C-alpha cells in the first residue's frame, strides 16, 4: 500500500493533468467550441465525471488524508513530549548516578572510619588483655613465691636449669631437621616428675637436628601436654624480652611458674634413695634407673657421696663378693662410678627374692 502523501501527489497530478487537458482542449477548441454549463450534454458529462471520481474513492482518500494531516500535529506533540520525558529520564539517571557515587563514597569513608575505630579498639583490648594476664600471672607468682617472684624464678633457674643452654645464637642454619615429637620426649603436665630430664633431652635433640636456636622456645609447644598445654599458649604471647621473642629461657621460666620444682626435687631424692631392684631384674637396668632419678634431682653438698653410698650398699646386699674392694672413691665422678659397677656386674640379675629396707633391718625377706 502506498503512503498517503504519495497517493495524494498522484491524485493531484491527475487533477493537474485533467485540468491541463481541459485547458488545452479549450485552447485548442476555443476557436471552435465553448462549453455551456447549462447545456444538458455538458451536465451529463460532468455528472459522469463526478460519479467516476466518487467510484474511484477520491473523496474518501482526500478525507482520510485530511484526517491524517490533522493528526500530525498531535503525533508531533506526543513525540516531543516523549522525547522530553526521555531526556528528563536520562538526566535523572545521570543525577542518580552522581548521587549513588556520592552515597557509595560516603559509605566507604564511613567504613574506613569504622575499621580504624575497631582496629584501635582491638589494639586497646589486646593491651588490656596483656596487662590483665600479666597482673594475673604476677598475682599467681606472688602467691607462690612472695612479692619477689622475679628474683625467685631467677634463683630456681640457677638451681634446676644449670645444665641448660640459654645463650642467644642468632645464626640461621641453612639446613636443619624437624625434631620428631617422640613419646619419650612428651612432658605430661606439672605432675610429670621427669619434666626436667625430658626438657634437657628435647634440647639435645634440637642441637642434633641443627634446629635454629631462636625457634626453640616456640617449638617446645608440641612437647607440652596436660595442664601445660593451654597455659603455654598464653605464655608465648608474653616473652620476658619482647624484642627477642619467646626464647628457650622463657620455656624454663614457664616450667618454674607452673610447677613446684622444689617439691618435685624432694620426691626425686626420695625415689633414688629408696630405689629397690625388682625380682629377676637385670642389674644394669636397675643401675640406669637409679642414675636417672639421681640426675633429675638437684645437686647439693655431698649429694654424690650419698648417691654412691646408697647404690653400692644395695648392690653389695646381693653381690658382695663381686664388688669386693669397690668403695665410694671421691676421685671418681658419678658417671665413672656407674660405669665401673655395670662393668663388674655385667650380665647379672637380681634374685627372685628381694630384701627391702625395713625388713632388711629385721632380717626378714620380701618377695616383691
């Protein structure tokens, strides 16, 4: 279907052509013929022409074109309005984008302020927690050692840890091994009477593995169990010298602070002084167990003489002839004395009947 404007142009062209034809005919024929509107033949022809135009739909087309032409301003007005609305919407969207960016930036700024405030608060809480723990630990130490708790810890360090190496070696070995957490090295809390012997053995393992000395303190965590485990997690946050971190000496301080080493030492002395062999036990094993308890106890004046005397007396009860001529020679160290006894009684076992201290005084036997 052709556009209305195109059809209108064609109709106008037809009218112009007809008009031209009529004019031309008139001009051509004017010299000979003149049309009289009252002439019946003219009226008849004109009626036919009008009838033809009506049948051809010209009037309807013209009417439709006129109606469409009248709608054009309305459509243009609506189009302009839509365009204005679109422009306003676009402008609003741009404004909203600007506003959203401002809101987003404001939120981000507020978040930064909030994070900074929370970080500061966390820092203050951490400091307060540290002060609280320090106070708690100090009160605990004061309760046990009196007000001179620091001096007491230093005193016990010299007594119970004199064979430990607390030097600060800052070298970083290029190669070293991880120390396995062997069962024999695990310290089972404050009730473990062998804690100091195990701690010394852990130190020896660190040395053999070429493990960095600055890491000894933190590495001890894997060897501390029982009631030591949770306490040690707190202790490592508070080294005695924060600039150097948690060191091996801090482990010793932790053991002192959370144990009663003097009571443990009294038990150790009692255990080796009262140590009796078991029926059919190998002599070498008994001597080694005796020496182990002896080593775990703190040194005191004449300790070596007392230790040699008790051990030699117990062994002579069963092997007097084999030990004839052996005495507590003060020139021999305890290690040398132990090796001498083992060499003299190599391969020997105790009898099935053991005489204990009390019954020995009365001449009776016991079958422990």
